[in-house]
């Protein structure tokens, strides 16, 4: 049997699926499949050996020198520090007491804290584990339904996939060739709507089955009045400041994603230090002075030109940050925490880099055997036009997410379908917003990969930290309603693109036929053509 060029793309795709089922690391599987089919294509005469020179060129030119990907280690380090610094415990305790008197109050507190932590950590594993360790015993003690407990804890942990500054959004922006700021702006609408869906489900459950989500007894609420509000604000305000430093500066165009990530990493150390019991009074006073100086410098920068006062104000802020950082290093617990953050960052960054190198080997060969043309023809010939394409892709991603991590989906599948998505979705929302809409839609979809029974990682994390009386069946069945809510969110994003595009800059429509270029006439002095002077 002779292998033709038309047969190569489906063979490569099938070979990749079979190789992944073996269970070998994805990065090396991608490279092996790509290079194997590359040498086969050379043998069959589809391209020559010089074509494979594009692989090292793209690895060094597009992967290792990509400044946008530098944001990944910064945001990873930020999440690794914040997940262990005690911030989650304080927020869950205060929010639980604030919402405790109402039915489903502990559920609301888990959802809200999950949203806030998602905006400052960006890591699903730590969020699910931290909230389960803190909230699950309390919810069990006060008689919450076991399946609701496991479901709300797992789902609230996965919201960090969608809430900026999610690592998923950074990777999607890089693979789709769009700005991270636009991807973040597009994700805010679905993030808020999804939290509203989770809270709405809790509210309805409180009406239909009030015994599943009972209020906390009055004698169990130890804080009331201003003391309770003070504890809530002490958890929320520093987090809100860090969210603004990271996201606000990026969306206002004051910082690149890498710069914002670096500020977030430093801010995480500061936040961890001020939450530690051994943080000194002198450090607290210096930090307050630094915050006031930053506010003064910011106001001067907005309303006046940068001057000496502006420079002095931020010099004081930098001094305060350095002081807090030095105090953090002197505290043994925080020193160990920072070291663990470095180790986590190194592991995740290496994993991402190797997957990118492997996917580059695969994609170069795939495009070389006309895989892009084959895939475009396959997707554009689907029945139903735009909506048929979106339904097929979302079902495909939903199924693939049973087996692949979001990094693998973003690096392997997305580059293949992005050009076709741009062509098909451009007429619906405009060429500028098409890939933002598509990327956020897939991000909402990929959240479900953490909740799929029996392979969902969030369910594994819950099983690992849950008490023995929590059955595995409760964890699996408890996730099902929340998967349904996330599927509803996917449908809403497909049906109402404005949920993503509302905050994006509107494209400027210019009629090129009406553009006039007017060049003003310049009167030149008369030229003198007289005889040249005699030497």
C-alpha cells in the first residue's frame, strides 16, 4: 500500500492519539511522533531534509526567546507563595461567619473566596486543597449535604482557570497571537457570570432542599459587628491591591504581562509577610508609610508631570518593599515558603518549555505534509456553518480534556484550529475579537477537565485530603451539577459573544474610498540659473 500526501495528516493525528494512550510523557511523545513522521515524509519525497531546519529555528526564535512566556514563572511563583501563606484560612473564616446566618452561607463564602483567590493565585491544585482542608470539616459539622460540599469545593477551585491572571489565558493568548490584556478583558464577563451561576444554584438549593445547606447556628459565630467586618476587610483589601497591581497596570497599558507578573511575585512575598504572626510592628509601620507614598506618587503622576516629589515618593515605596522582603527572609517559615515557591515554579516552567518544544516538532511536520489544509477542509465542511463548527469543537475539547491537561490542549490542538477559527468566526464578531471570543470559550470549556469523573484532577485532590467518611461516589456525583453549570456557561458564551467582547476596544471602521491625502503646497524661493562666479 502506497502512502499518499493526503493520508499523512490523519495518520499523524491517529499516531499521536495512540502514542499518548501508552502513557509516556506528552512532551517526548509529541517530539517522537513528529520526527518519526518527518523522516517518513522525507523518505516518501514529500519534503527534503532541509525542511526540518525550521524546527530548531522555531524553538529558539518562537519558544525560548518569547518574552510573553516569561510571565508564566512569575505568576506561578506568586500562586505558589500565596497558596501556603494563610490568606485562604483568614478569608474563609471571616467570610463564613459573615454569610453564616443565611442558608447556604458557607457555600457562598467558598464561592466568593474561590473567586478572589483565583484572581491572585492562578493555581487549581493548591486552591482546592486549601479550601477543602479548611472548609470541609466545618461544612460537615454543620450538616451540609456531602455531595454539595464536594461539588462546591471542587468547582470553586477550578474557577481559577478562567479568572485573570490565569496561566491558561496567558498560554491561550500566546498560541492565538493576541494580547494578554485583551484576553483578560474578555474573560472577566464569563468569570462574573459563572460565579453568579454558582451562587444561583446554591440559592435555589436553599429554597428547594433547605436541609442540604443549613445556616450556621448563632452560638458558633464568634465574631460580630465591627470585629467581623475588620477581619473581612483585612483579607480583602490587601488582595484587591495586589489584583490591581497585577491586572490593573496591565489593562491600563502601564506594564507588560511579564512586568505585571514580576510585581505580583514581589507583592505575594509582601502579602505573605504581613499575614505572618512574626511580622514586626516596625515593618507594619514602614509598609503603611510606603503605601501612602505610593498613593501620593500615583496622584502626582496622574495629575502633574513627574517631578522630584514623584521620585522621592516611589523611592520610599521601594524602600518599604525591600524592608518587608528582608523581614520575610529572616522568618524561617517564610524562607521555607519562598524556597518551595521556587521549586514549584521550576517544575512547572520546565514542563511548559518541554511541551512547547515537543509541540513545535509535531506542528512543523504536520504543516509540512499539508495538515493545515486537511484540517481546514475538515472543519469548514461541517454541517451548520459557524454554529456547527463551534458545537463540534467544544464537544471535541470536552472529550479530549478527559485525557489531556490544558497545557497540552493549548500547545497541541489550538495551533491547528486557530487559523480556521479566525476565518469562520471573523464575520460573526469581527476579525479582531474572533480569536479572543474563541480562546475564552475554550477556557470555560477546559475548566470541566478538572471535574470530569473519574479523571478530574480536582476530584483527585479532594479525595487526597477528604476525611475517610467522605465516599468517592459522593465526590464524583457531587461534581455532576457543577459540570452542568460550566456547560451552561459555555452555551451562554457561544450564544452571546457580547459576554466576552463587551469590554474589548471596538474596531475603528474606515472607508478607504473616502480617505484623502492632502499635501500642503510649499512655496520655494525662485531658482537662480545665473552664471557661476569666476574662480
